[in-house]
C-alpha cells in the first residue's frame, strides 16, 4: 500500500487534535482543509468568519484566491462525511475523564436562530427567530449539548427545514417539526452513550404536551420551563395557569415561608443569591403526579417575570408514591432548580462562544455544506476545552506551582489577538486565542446549589470546581 503523503501541520497544539481525525479524510487535500478551516475558526474574530476570512484573503476581491477556492471545495464538493467527524469528536469527549458525561449532568435541547437572506439556501425561510424576538428570514438549527457545573459541549445539531421546502408542505412525509427533531436528537445522544440526569429545555419546547410525553415514553426524564400564562384544564376556581398555581401558594415572608424552601445559589465572583422553590398544583399536576410543577423565584410575593421559573418535570418527588416505581432517582426542589440553572448557563455562554467561532458566518447554500460548517465549529469548540484542561493540568503540577511561588508572579492573561506570523494575511496561530475563548466558556459557570435543610443524595464523585483565578 502506498504511504500517505505528509500533511502540512496545523499550528501548535491544534496539530495533535487534527491528527486524531486523519483516517476519516481520504486525501491530502481534505486533511489540509480540515486543519486550515479549524485554524481560521480559532483565530480572533475581527470580522465575519467567511471563507475569505478563514483563508486570510481580502473580503470579496479575494474570493478567487487559491486558498479560498480550496476551502470552498473542501466544504461544498469534497467527499468527507460530517457525521463520521462528529462521531469521532464525541468519542474523544466521552473517553476523556475531564469531559466524560456522568449521571449528574444535563442534556440541553435548544435551537440556534440566525438571520439569512435569499431563497436558494437550504433551510432558510421566513420564520420565528427567538434570538431576535421577531419573524424574518433566517435559519434555525436544533441542537443538543451536555453540561454540568464545570463543562459543556455540543452533541448533535440538525437544521430545521420550513414546510415550504417540501412538495406537500407540512403534510410531506419528510417534514419534521423542531419538537420532533429535538426528541430525535435526545434519543440519539442516549444511543451513543451520553448519560445524564434529565433533559432540560426552555418554554418553546416545554409548553408542548406531546413533546414531554414523547420524552417520557422514551424514558428520557425532563425538566422544562413553561410560559407563565400557559393555559391548562381545571375545575371551576382552580388554578389554570402556572402563575395562578404559584400565587395560590401561601407566603408570609422568609420567617414563615409556608411550603417554600430556600435555595441558595453561589456564583463564581463569590456572591450568593437566595431563591425560593415550591411544589405547586395545576390540574392533575402535583408532587404525587406523573408530572410535577415546580416554581422557583427570588420573590414569592411578587413573582417577578425575569427571576421566576415555572418548571414541569417527571422526576419523582422524594417520599412520594411514585418514587418506588420511578425508573429514575427522585429529585427534590433544589435538584430541580440546579438542573434548569445549568440550561441557563448554555443560554448565557454557549451561544456567545459559537458566535466567536463563526457558527452563523457560512456563505454556502447546500445542506451538506452548512452541516459540515457546523460540525467544524463544534470541533473547534471541543478543541478549546481540551486545551484548557491540558493547560490546567500543567499549572497544577507541583513543580509548576513551586516555580510560580519562587518567582512570586501571577500568571499573565492570554492575549486576545494571536501573535504568530501568518502564512497568509490574517491567518495566525489560534493557540494564543484559546484561553480567551475558554474564559468565555467557564466564566459564567454556575456553582452548586445549597438547599435548606441539607440533604443527602446519591451522586458520583464530582471534579473540583474551577478555581476563581482561572475564571
């Protein structure tokens, strides 16, 4: 067999990561394209990460540059399989003790909405873009991510295709709603070996009875937000919306909280915040029912809109009749709040980092090219975590700590801009930018919730929380 031609190495530690995927690319051009694309994605974001930017060419006028055309062919015409690349990325994450999922983690279902014009691009349509709070032309991608208080990373992604792209519209057998895509992705995550305590999602998913029922039948436990005024069937004067159910709960202040339980949230800057959580009744929902309604808020008297969560879950309440027969461990109020709080971390940080890596900056039209771009962004995302954990292990070595103590100096922050001399204009070593990106990943990470009174529960030994000096 003829030996493979040597590929020009990627900058710094990126080469070691890229080499783990080499057997998935059949040609030298594909292996080189993989390295060059990741290099461009990891470079500082001084402009949109289009193909010209990734190749280091001038916008518009540099579109015919050989480096740009090479990346265009790699993304749109080459023969590599993006699903195999994503499967390899997940296998590496699951095999690494620093990122391996565990049963206290959360599977987050979310969607990423981005503006896109035109009619020829796959998946683009006039639709609701939740990120912007309006209906306009764009593309929506349903995603799953695994997260705990220490790390999070994307699992799978699938663009939603509006009905007008199909010959029979919504009646077409190939049409799938966002809810159907989300359920399928959650099932796919379980099939590839990702373990988690529950599926978490915002109200756009949690408000749909059929979606929650589908997850329940698939034995995928959930904690999902509800809209405050989501209507529900009820007898006469009984509560028929989550906010009505919350208002029916007695509250006489912190000294006499009634059925409310104090939950203390700890943040990385050292401050704490006291929330209150309670079991509510809504129709047949309640602590002893198949579905529980949990209300968490900073102020049970006023129920402020921005700091009140109405959560539906099928995790059994400790001590309830369902606990003995439940296929999953029971979860008390503090645990339900913890699970959903992890989802809010995704909303605050995950989207920002995806933007930095150029998630929505593609300028290709086919479904294959779009999904290849998204897969490459998730590879760059995972590489950032790998580099952060590698650097952390080095910093925590006894000899490294002693060296820092002897010099009496704190570690200087990583520069925002890459410093190596590029082969092409604007093409730089991404390794200097990794620390800055990961700072965005972990900077808003939640810490453990402390409930009153203290409790004991089964859990795996957790890794030590990130040091405040690193975040």
